[in-house]
């Protein structure tokens, strides 16, 4: 191989490459790399395909790409002798790059990575590429002998390993930017370069010798090879395109499942809230509520009720004006949202839709009479989206609202008073009869992917208004000075729950409790905390008090004194929604807090927005420089988790990506499932 006796009379042959085929081979290598990297990204996300399937598909794309690049590259090379291939060895040479790619991608998919991980991945990928090449060369049959220059031979392997290492390192460490197409393209080009460079360096290491009598006999062979190369190129292009398409489809299905209703195909409540939370100068909101569906479901069955919902959605989709967006926000409620539209025009559009419900319509040979009401509200101001929704709900849930297929506009003189008074009047009953209840959202360590505590969040299941969001009733309670009573109730329920968990041997983690505005500096708060925790035998170290940045800034000196007192008693203190207030850095340095909670608004644009990513990185660095624990709120995607994991260590992640807020019973079930995953690693499940 490296030294061989050249038969007497043999002469050294001079080969040449076809430039178009060389370029085609490099293109195939880069396309295969791009496809494999694209699919490998799906390994770290929730998907309709298991992560192992994506690993196999990515490995196949890379392996077949390496094999095709070699085959086409060899077709680009011509010698004045007849050349053919041992078919068995030719097809067996596919195995090393597929297997090596799987090992490399698998090692990079693990939650913890080190330099040795990247070295191993680079070695596997490089050796796989090199082994494929030299097995392919061994499969070559021709009327000639060949020798390798050992230094170029070793250089070709070194190039494959080194460039693979660099490409995989970039791929893994820049995954937070992989949505930036140019980063993914650069990585694919590097990997394609590793494959191509190894091949052509390996070819340069070879010297061919043949008898003069065997020269000029390979023309027909090369012509056949060119035809086969064309067929293989087309086949590989179709295969890689299909694999890439499957990745795109998976990404699209993820999006559809997350943001669209499965029954009607309309955007769902999650998409509605996402759009509603975006700043806007003026908005109109209409919510259609269709009545008596419980009677319809019990009389005709839930399947028939679904058909009716689909028919309603179809009618609304056909009738909705172009300046509005339509959503299905609950089982029998649909919403129209419009920006920058005059309220009169919006109302006229909704009134036109009411004509559809005033006559019976046919569903599965049954005539259906619908009773409905449309509540509409208009509001101006970029930060009033919660109020817009609350106003519309106040109309919808007003006791005098009739389901007569009418449109009713929000009137503050009528609806605000009624709704607020009903909330205030029923508060004491809600606390006594457990209409108020707590849900707990887990916090996950970014380093170990283990449970690192909870945040207690309040909900209200109102007998008249249904499930009320705290964004709706908390401002009312604050305005009428009842929020302190509710906070005392929350502290009692949290302490009782911690005590119950302790008795059953479950959940020893810390629980965070939100403390509102001026209650921070009240002597009553500390007294309630001491009394309640003594009663339930709860250690203050199991409670974390969350204070909003705005409320602390409003009474900075007294707040600092109060926080110091809480710390002396053993409580942890977190500054919530950091970055949304107006506190200065010097003020942050003075506050004796233990934890910094970074607001969801800083996470939403990550990692797609380089500016948002840089700001979030800077805030994390600032907090850690002050020796504060950092909690990131509102994390919803795998890309955000990957960004946070690669940005800093010792972070805590809270958000819907890992878990929604849950009741204690739901939490117990979730905890069992979470613990069943190695290291609690939902990131790779």
C-alpha cells in the first residue's frame, strides 16, 4: 500500500479531474451536511418523531452524502485504463460514515459536553469519512497498481478529523444562533469541506502505475461511470431533499400543534394571547360566546357538538372581514382581534355576522338554533392588552347579558361596576370555600436538569365568571385594598402545602410567594409569616418572597430595611420582573436580595434576535457578578433553553417548556414522569 514493487516496464500514469463533477461532489457533501445538521437540531426539541429516529435520519443523510461525494468524486477522476468497482465493497463502504455520524451526533446530543466530547465526535466523524474513502478505493478494480504517499495519507485523515472537530464544535456551541440561516450554512460548508478535502487529499496521495499495453482502454468504462454518476446524483438529491423536507414538516407540525386548534384549524388561545401581548396603539376585540352547548352535547353527543363547532368556525371564517384575525379561544368561544380600526367599523362587521345565527342551519340532518352573544371592546394604549380582555369579559359575563344573537359594546358605567363589585363581594366566600386555589410551577436547574423549587400562583374558579386569570382580578383587589388579605391566604395555603409534602416525604424544594406592592413594608406581613410558619412547623428557608421591581423602587429605603429583616429571619428574597422597572444599578447593588428573576419579555426574542440575546446575556452576567441566583421566566422553546445553557452556568429555568403551573395532584403525577427521565432531562426527551 505504501511501498510496493512496481512491475518491470510499468509507467506512472497521469490522471485528471472533471471540474463539473468535482463541483458536483462538493455540492453533494455540503447539501448532505446541511440536511444532517438540520435534522440533528430536531434531536433537542419536542417532536412527533422520537429523538433516536432523528439521530438515525441525520446519520443516514451524512453517511450517504459522504458515500455519494466519494462516488461522484471518483467519477470525476479519469485514468487511461479501464476502471470498475467491486459492488460488495462499494456498498459496504457506506456503513462507516453512517455509524461514525451516529456516534458523533449522539455524543453531541447529551446534556453535558466537554472538550473531550468534541474531540471524540471529531475523531469519529473524521475516521468515518477516511475509512469510507479508503474502503471505496480498495473496491476499485483496474489494470494498474497504486501506492500511497504516507505523509499525504496521514494528512488526509488529519484534515478529516480537524475540520470535522471545528465544524461540530461550531454546530454545538452556536446552536443558539442556528435559526440564523447563515450560521447553519457556514457549518455545513465546513463539514462539506472536511469531506471533500479528505477525499481529494487522499487522491493526491495516490500514484498509479500501468503497463503501456493497457493504456487507452478505459473510455467506455468512464462513459458508463458518468451515466451512473448522473443517476446517483439525482437519487441522492431526491433522498436528501426528502429528508430535509421531513425536518421542515416536523417543524411545521410542531408549530401547528402549539398554536392552532386541532378541531377547527383556527389559531388557538395560546396564539391569541401571544398576539394580544404584543404592543399596539389601538385594538378592537370581539368575543363570540355560543350558549347551551352542554345541552346539545348531552342530547346528541360530543361528536355532534364537534360538528357544530366546526360549522360555526367555517361560517365565521367565511364572514370575518380582512382587517381582523379569528381565533378559537375556548370550547364555545371565538375571538376577533383587529388593530387600528375604527370602533364603529368593527362593530358593523360583527353585527353583519349576527345575521348568520338568526336562522336555523342544518348539521348532519338536524336543524340547529344557535343562541349567542358578541361582546366587543375598544382600547387605546400600548400596555393595556389585559384591560382590553377584561373589559370584553366583563360584558360577556354581565348578569343582564342575554344570548339573543346581539352585539354588546363595553360600557364602563355598566359593566365595570358590576364586574368589580361582584369580584369584591365574592372574595371572602372564595377564600373560605376554596374558589381561590393555588397552582405551582416547577423551576428547573439548567446545569443538572433537576427540580429546583416552585412558584405558587393564584387562580380563581368563580361560580359566575368561570376560571378568572389573576391579571383580571388582582388589579381590582389592589385598587380596593383587598390584596393584603389574599396574600395572607396564599401564605397560609403555601405553608400548609409544604407541611403536607414534608409529612409525605415529597418535595423538599423552596416555594416562592408573590408579595404585592406596599405590603412589603408592612409590619403585618412579617407577623403573618412568623405566625403561619410556626403553626405549620415550616422552616423560613423553604419560603422565598418575590417582590416586584416597581413596588420596591417606589419605597426604596423602607423596602431595603424590610428585605434586610426578612433575610435575618431566614427567608430568601427574589426581585421579580427585573428589567421592567426603573431601578438603577446602584440601587440593585444595595438591595440585600438573594435571587434575580428576569422577566419573560427579555426571553421572547431569544435566540433569533441578536440584540435581545446580547441584552439577556448582559443581565445574567450582571446578576451573577453580584452573587445572585438567576431565575429565567417564561422559557417556552428548546432554542431558548439551549441558548441559556450555553450562555451561563448555575441558572434556574421556569416556563412552559418544562411544565405549566399545576395543582398539587397534577404536580405529583408530573413529578413521577419527570423523575422517570434520566437527570430529569426533558430537553432531550
